[in-house]
C-alpha cells in the first residue's frame, strides 16, 4: 500500500515540476509525471531492499527528495534538448530551401 502512496507522490511531484518550470509546451503532458512516478517507485523499492523500514520518515523524505530532483532535472533537460533540436531543424529547413517547398 505504501508503494501506491509513493507512486502517487511521485506523480504529483512530476506534475508540479511540469507546471512550475518554463517550457512545458516543448514536451508531452504526461512525460514528466511518468518520470516522477517511475523514479519514486524505483527509489522506494531500492531503499526497502537496503533495509530501510517503510514506517520511518527517512525512507519517505529520501524518496520524495530524489524524485523532486529527478523531475526537475528531467524537465529542464527535456526543454533544453527539445528547444535545441527545434532550432536546428528550423535552420536546416531554411538553409535547404523555402519551407513551403516552392
């Protein structure tokens, strides 16, 4: 049951990162929340395998902290790479000829 709660927390942190940071129009609406969910679930399972008890606060704080950092980093990286790719494509299209094909 705790894994469900932590996955939901990861999704919420991913949504918060998507809408708090600029450039959200450069990637899909579900991508950053999905990354947050996956990171939160993976970190939670890894920490439980390492022996951290699920009923203490440390596992929750570490998992949600890593998830917040990963969501922000993923969003910033996606915006940067997508913007650079779009600019490169625009320059390529303008260099090769008229963009309308005429």
